[in-house]
C-alpha cells in the first residue's frame, strides 16, 4: 500500500513597519517633545501678551483719570483768574514779578495801547540780522518792548500751568487771548513793522546791495525770512508763552 504525503504551504506573515533602529525611535520622541514644548511656549507668550495689554489698559485708564482731574483743576483756576483778574494761580503777593498776583487794580497798561505803540527800530532790525531764527528774535523783541513800554504787570501775560495760553489786559480786566487775536494783534503787527524797517534799510543801502556781495546776501536772505514770518504764528506763540512765564 502506497503512503500519501500532504504538502501544506505555510502562509506568509504580514510584516509591520517598525523603526529600523533605536535612533529613529529616539528622534521621533524628541520631535514630539519639541512640538509640545513649542506649543506650551506659544501659550505662555500669549498669556504674557494678554497680561501686558491688561496692564497697559489699566495704566492708560489711570493716566486719563489723572488728566481729567488736572483739566478740571485748570478750568477752575482759569475761571477764578478771569473773575478776579489774576493771571497766576500761585506765588506770593509781595511784588515778586515772577510769581505775583496780577489783578485788575494793578498798574498794567492796556494791551491795545501797547500794541499800537509797537515799533521796530533800526537797531531792532540789525539785531534780527544776527539771529538764525527770526521767531527767536521776535519773542525776545516783544518781551523787551513789554518791559520798556508796558506797565507792571505787563499787559500780555502767560497763564502758568496751561499749554500756551495767555491773557491780555483790556479796560481794567484780563481776557484770554485766542489764536486769531494773537495773529492779528501781534504777529501781523510785528510783521508790518519789521517789513517797514527792512524796506527803509533797503532803500538806504540800495547801491551797496547792487555792488556788495555781503549786502546782497544780507538783503536776499533776510527778505525771505521776513516774508515767511506770518507762517510761524503758532511757533511764536509757544516761544513767547515760555518767555513770559
């Protein structure tokens, strides 16, 4: 009797992909750790920015409240000064010109009278030639003329504690000066007087201007500066305000 043999084919086992070495497994683990750390770091930065924004907002709120309080105090001081005729809210009343209380009963002359008598002399013009900035010259010129022509206190005064506000003395009372009034009563007045003095100087030195390089340069450079004077009203007001404090 013949024996029979059965041949069985062994099925192939499915293979799974595994890291070929421990180095690859370590690299994958490090990448996961790095990604997690980066996410945590981003979250921390986000929280920090939020906290900084909250702190800045709180600080701004405090500053706004402080500014409101200061503005209210300034308004009250302005009202009090206008009612009583004072231009300064602090200082003593013993004759100190820097901190004195200016009232309507003082010897201040009328601002309109002072402005009408404003004159630019030849010496004033030559002084202007020496200044690199015509506005600096104008500020010093006005203060010097106030000291010479106006009574004490001056008929034009700075309001201490304000940004650049000034008062003028009219008919026994102090009045706040607007930008338009400053331009019309001071800037235009100084400009016209300065231009008239410069024109007289030009006529007297006409031949020298034609023949001398020095006079020619002096004429053309200063003529341009004088013509631009009206464009510097705001700058002059700020400089004059600080000069009168």
